[in-house]
C-alpha cells in the first residue's frame, strides 16, 4: 500500500483540502495504521500551534516576575 504524503496529511489537518481530497485521506487512514498515526501527529502539531497563537494573543507580554533570572 502506498502511503499518503506528509504534505497531504498536513493540509488535511489544516482543513485546506477539497471534499474529494478529504474523502481520499479518510478512506486511506481507515486501512493504513501508519498514515493514521502520522495524521494524529500532524493534527496534534496543528492544534498545538493554534493554542500557542491564542495564548500569544491573550498574553502578549508575560509578567516580569515569571521570567527566569
């Protein structure tokens, strides 16, 4: 079985695929545990970056007392 590219999995995690491409990824990962694991990793990375960006907007400058000395 040919594996999906990391770029395709990343675009899936970023929700940048057409419905046809999205269906292709979903059909593939139901049969390929390696690609499913890679998709979980990509999704976790994307979600982590989104959370970090939200935190950065909420707290643009950390309090001075929390900085290491």
